């Protein structure tokens, strides 16, 4: 397909800024997503789930509460007991997280023993739990978009709210991770939508922009395609300029 210069110059900038914003969200969502995916999914691609990264996350999580531990200096009561009241569930979760990550690692290692194959993408985000696909909303089955962006995060968000109300600090970790998890998948879906919309718009602009430019046609006559800018009065010169709105470089589509 021929790429349209005008479309890229005028509308490509806005799309690029949005893509950069969502790419930034996705880039920094790796740790919160892994914390949740270890419990929500299975059968990951070998490049998506890393046991060494999981151990690094576990080490960070174990270190975070220590800064709040008061060793009894200038405090009444038992500071160690107070610490456990708030963070015992935190360390239990970290332990279970390590165990879950180890099980995922074992599955990946077993698959790697068979060598390279095309059975599964190496960046596969894992199988969604079948329970979620059995849910219904307004008389229809929920979509993958709704599961990944709302339902999966809602599991940890709900648990986090309950734990936070009960005074458990792990609840706030769940809340933060769930919000980032949902946003990161929304970013992926947005990127996919933009790719398809760009393809559609490129085709429309390739077909109708020259007509809109040459004849100053109303957008209702050109499927919403219009040229914004001062028109060249000389028709011959205007016709000579029209091809410059379209690149000579071609992109290729999969078949």
C-alpha cells in the first residue's frame, strides 16, 4: 500500500504522541504485571516470564517493609509485634509468589528442552483462566478486552481493598498493581487499534485526498477526507502538486 504524506504529516503526529504515552505505561508495567500474572495466568512464553526477574521482585518486596520496622527505640509496646500485624501477610504473599514463579519456570524449562519450535510465541503473556471466559455481561460472554483490562485487575483490586481496610499493607500493593495492570493492557489494545485505523485511513486518504485537494470537495463526499491549507489557484500547478501528497514508498501487507 502507498503511504500518504499528508496523512502522516497532519495526523501522524497526534497518533505518535499517544503511542509514546501508552508505550511508556507499558514499559514500566513489567513488575506490577508479573506480580499479578504469576497468580492469574500460566503457560507463558519463555521471553515473557523470567524467574530471575521474579526473584529480584521478591527481594525488593521483602526489603520494602524493613524500613518501617522500629527496633524499640523510643517506643512503648512491642514494635516487632506491631510490624507483624501489618506485614505478616506481605511476607506470606512474597513466599507464595516465589513458589508460583518457580512452578512457571519449571514449565518453561521443560518446553525449552524440546529446542526451538513454533508451538507458541516466546513473548506470549500466558493463558487466561477459563473461569473468566465463562462470565457473562448483559446476556453475552465477556470479551478478552474486558477480561484483561477490567476483570483480571478487579480480582486483585477487590482483594486489595479488603486487605487495606483490615490494616494489611499488602492491600495497597494489590491496588497499585491492579491499576497498572489494567492500564498496561489498555495500552496494548490501543496500539493494536491504532495500527488498524492507520491502515484504513491511509487507504481512504490515498483514494480521496487528491479529489478533495483538486476539487475542494466537502468531507461528506470523500468519506471524511479533507485537505486543510491554502489551495493553489492555478489548476495546472495544483494538479502537478497533487502527487506530492502521496509517497512513492510502498508498504507491504501480509498474505
